C-alpha cells in the first residue's frame, strides 16, 4: 500500500521558494542531533561468505566450515571470528556484528540494490543509495571544498545507478587508478606519467596561445576562468593533495598494507579527515563460486590488516566517534560447501542470511545483533533488514529517516520504507 503525505504546497513550489539548499534543510528538519559526520562503506563486492568471516560454524562440520574449523576469540568475551582475522579480533570492542542480516535475494543486482538503498527491487522507482542520499543532504555541510561529497575508491559498484532518481550530480565520483601504485592516478586529477611541472607548463602554454585572453570581459568568460581555476586547484593545489598518499609516512602506509585495499583504507581516512561525508571502498573479488578457500587465504589477511588499522587510526585521531564504518556485501554465500566440479570447494549466493559490521559514529562496539542456526542457513533470532541498517545510519548522521526525498515527478517519496526499523541495541 502506498502512503501519501499532504503538503500545503507542491514540491515545485517548494523548490521555487526555497532553492536546493533550503530543501535539504527542510528534509533534515526533525532529525535527531548528529553523532556522525561521515561514513566509510567497505563494500564487499560479490558477497563474502558469512561462515568464513564473522559467523563461523566449526561444529557444523567440514562440509560447512571447510578448513576454517578453529575460530579465534576476540577481546570481547563470547565473540569469535575467523582464524585469519587476528588483528580485527583484538579490536572487537570497537565494532558490532550483525549476524541476522537477511533479504532473501540471490542475484547480485537485486541484492546490491536492496543492501545499498534499503528498498526491495520491483518498485517503479529506482531509489538512490545511501551515499547519494548523504551527498544530497550532507554535501553542502561538508568542509571538503572542491572535493566531491561522495567518492568511490576506485571503481563504480556497477550493479545499478547509485543516484537512482536523483540527478547525475549525486552519482559518486569514482577515482579510478590504484592507490597502491607509486602515484595514485585519480581520474581527472592526476594524469598517469604527467608531472606537476608539465601540468603547469601546459597551463602556461594554453594561456600564451589564447589570444582572446586580454580581450574578454563578459560574465561567461569569467565563469570559464573560475572553472579553470577550480580544476587546477584540484590538479595542482592543496585540494587534490588529499589523494596524494606520499604525504603519509612510509611507516603509516606499511601499517595499512601495500595493496589496493589497504591503501584505499588509508585514502578513505584522509578523505573523511578532509570533510568528505561519504566514501565507499569497492573491495572486489568476493564472488567465490570456485575455490573459495584459496581466495579466502589470500584476501582475508589483507582485509584484516586494512580494516584493523583503519579502525585504530580513526580512533587515535579522534575520528572514530564521528565516522561510521560499515562493512557488508550484497549477501552471504551457501553455507554448504560445493566440493564437486566445477566448483571445487566454492560457495554460491545466499540471501537468506549474512552478516555486516558497523563501528563508530554512535554505534557501540562489542555487541552481536541476531544469530543464525547451527549451519548458518537461516536467521534464528532478530532478523535485520537492509532498511534497518541504513535508517540507523541516517539517524546517526542527523538525517530524519521519516523525511521525504525530492523526486522529478513531484511525488512525495519517503526517504525510508515505513517498515524500516532501528538498531536500538547498538546505538
């Protein structure tokens, strides 16, 4: 059933009277005081196996846990996680695990849409993801200057249009490049193989060749000048230096891990430190249909190091209390291992239950929300839906989950579905 909300005037009138900035203020009206200023979303592209990460089931036997039959204790009594995550095990007091995640979707596209928007697919509207909503409602509050308010490191998620029915300006800025390389070649900011001096020389030559430079004096030319100045401020000025990981010490870069994920975590810390309100790390490679355990042995230690250092670094800098860290994929993976060919120890998609991790920004650490059955096949108690997580994140950011979104058709579109709950146990 679709709910309608009476207004004294239309959205078109509202836009005309208030403007875009005023609309964002109106949407925030009634929100709780913000505890968080930023979100770092670690998007586990492909869907990690819950049994192989934060919901181990050693008693289920080899056909379910495979070789990972020795989960390790954390620094919080009663919480055990995969044996390849020892650094995260020492920091369980900083994060909470949601083991009762569920949505019942088994396809990448629909599951990704559900987890990132809090909406079930099939509605005639394509809703924006959390990052686009935060960009809309918090982008003007950010102190990041020329830096976009919603950034993805490094490749777009690619499963759906993240901005949904919002305009293209709320699509994330995907950096491209690889932060683990000697120079992080950020799209449009750092050109591969082009030094800063060469960029400066090019700009100087451009002005020398521009014979209209001294003759122009109208508003249009001034706007072009301003656009050029802003572009070069990102390319050569202080703003673009946020992407320059060489500004960090070698020791700090080594702590995070000299790989794409570890350096992405470092870049994310630098971005939220600069005031960017939403950063997604698109961590690819978790669609482990085949040879799941070989992949886990390679990727889990990288994930462990990057995430653990991110949490501790944020805490040491006083940023964790105002920065939400949200780890999740689109679903889990089949609890029963598929040993037969062609899977050879793989796990397929599983949307009936999976897990997520949340930390910082008002989320309490050291808790577990929900549980699964003995084999990790179904939620046993306290099911948690994507809308519950996203609604709670909005609340911590000071965004009223019961407000409405601007829509090009002039409809009154609720920010979150009426069924959305809150993670009251951990906030």
